[in-house]
C-alpha cells in the first residue's frame, strides 16, 4: 500500500523517462491529459 502512496504523491514515478523527456515540464503533460480526456469521448461516439 505504501508503494501506491508514492505514486499518488509523485506522478513521475509511473511515467517512462522517454515520455517525460518529450515535455518541457509536468504541467505540459497534465494539459495533454486534459486534451485527451476531451477528445476521447468524441472519438468513441464516432465509432
């Protein structure tokens, strides 16, 4: 359970190093996730 607490406190622990290097900062990554969350339902409706 303690391992899960680490993930909750630091999202970078569950992201690959390669993925993190593609972003200038963690905020940019979070913005990307927001965009994905907006687009995904629309894509599923199309299918």
